[in-house]
C-alpha cells in the first residue's frame, strides 16, 4: 500500500492566490520529488530535493525537504489557470530503493 | 526531441482477452519503468528494467501480468487474461539510470469490460 500521505486532497483557489501543500511519510526518505500531472498526460518532474532542510525553487514553485526527513512541502505563488492539475509528491528511502508516489493533490484555479 | 512513446493511447477490451501495451523509451535512456495509475491505489510501480534486464518486478500484481524488454528501444507489458479490475492508466517512464529523473509517457488508458 501507499506509504505517503498528501494534503489537502483537493484545492479550489482563486487565480492569483498562493498555494501550499504537503506530503508526509512514516518513514525517513533521502530524496523527495514533486511532479505535476496535466489531464491526459503523464507526470512531469517539477522539483527534486536531496538534502534535509533544502529549499529549492523553480519559477513560482518552491519546495522544501523537511528537517525530519519525513515530510516535504510545495508552495506555488500567484497561481494562474495553467497551474491546474494533480501534484504528486514522491520519495525514495535510499538510493537503491524504488520511487514511491503519494496519492496526489488536485488543484483547481478559478479565473 | 521525441519523449517516451506509448501505444495504444486507449484500449477497450473484453474480459479474458489478451492485452499488449507498448513503450518506446527516450533514446539513450538505460532504465525503463512501468506504472499503473488508478483512483483507488494511485500511481504504482509494476516493474523496472535496467539495460534491458528486469531488476524489480515486485509490483507486478500477479502471473497474468508480464513485461519484456527485448532491446533498448522497446518494451511491452502484457496482461493475459485481462480482467475488469485491470482497468487503469498504464504509464511507461524512462531515465538515464535507475535513480535518474524519470520521464513519463502519455499513458495508455485500458478499459476491460
């Protein structure tokens, strides 16, 4: 079964608002990944994190590797309609383990 | 540059029929992954190959599922016989190495009636 939890499960926000979502695990991970999936497409990697406490940005997106190594956060600033999609966190416990995906956060942006 | 190519994009079949999903990874990538996505279970890794060799097939649900990678540019995922509970979107992804960034294909939406 899945070992990652994401919250919220879904979000409806107004265009221009900031977005925050998180991902938690009962286990320690050494890699956290954030993907976005557009309708009818496969997931696309947004940000990769490899070190506890690391804060990485990609345009309006910022993700952080939690210091406990059991969580990660993704923030989107000034949301726009094309931010709509499902955001997945994913993690790897060690370099030799497979990537495990969370259940996703569905984001809807109201123009 | 072409990304990961999957075919067919949609497949509708009847229970008991054999289904074959196809994937062409990005040229130069040595690792290939097959995932299944459902509402109930999310995105699950079924199997992955490195240099055409299956490395971890622990996610393959049961013996009805099999995957092959006869060469570096082609892989198949076969379900025989198919069942309604196999209905899902199946993704193929590839990367330069098992730990590298995975690039996903557009997926095959399978419906088993």
